[in-house]
């Protein structure tokens, strides 16, 4: 195995499965599969195929980078759980990278902004907690860099992970800024009878 670390980065925080492979400081392969549903079933076979086409196996990986959000709740859980499982099974670190970190890595001079439903965006101004605000309010803060290109996003995840993988000591965790849209049922659960 060459001495340069090999990092597999992936993201399912929006309507896609995206992956990037970084060797040393160079992105050597990128793949984006657009999809609105089915990421859970698609991610692992896609990553296996992606590695094979690039000429590598799981054993060649030095670390894993994963997008932790904000974004689609289910998508974030899919990629974070996959990264944690792979890291455990392969004995390599997994690095969680927020969408803000990834965008900041790939765009300069603009505030990273992640699109959300209902004309809102997630932002994380320097020195402040991430927030969900109306797009119009975000635009008043200055130029925005949006996460509209999943290839840019996953490249940023790979690059940030390459800077952090040797010093990370915790498993990635989802970055949720707002509560889930789904709510528990208001109906009473059925009574369970002991037999």
C-alpha cells in the first residue's frame, strides 16, 4: 500500500449518494448518484463498486469521512451509521464533517448555506451556533455559498477529513439543527396482554 493515506468520504444528507476518494492531498475519484429515496439500500453497494473501479479495497482505507448534516434526517442517519459501522469493522477512524465545514473548504469569501424546506437555509456564522433562518434574512448577511452541487460537498468532506483523521477520537454524530417534522402518534398504544 502506498504511504499516502487513502480516505473514502461519502454523504447522503440530500437527494443523492455521493462519494469521493482522496489519496494524500489529491481527489482521485468522485461519484454522485442522484436519488430522492433508497439511499439506505444503495449506499454500500455503490461504495463497494466505487472502490473497485478506483482499484482499491476496503482494507486500503486509512480513514472515512462522512457528512453529518444538516440536511435530510434519514439521509444523515444512513451515512453516519454506515461510517460508524465501517470504521468499527475496518479498524480505521471515521471523521464527521458538517456541511458548513465542507462548503467552507471548497468556497472562499462567502457564508456557507445549506438549503432547507420552505425557503429557509441553515447557516453557521463564525462564532455563532448554527441556525435555521429564512433565506431572505440569510441573504442580508452577505454573499452565500450554497450546497447545490453534491460533488463540491463530498470533495469538501474528503478534504476536511484528511486534515482531521489523525486527531479525531470520537465517532461521528448527526448535526441536527431543528426538530424532526414527524411527531409521535397521539393515539394510545394497544394494550399488551400477558398470556
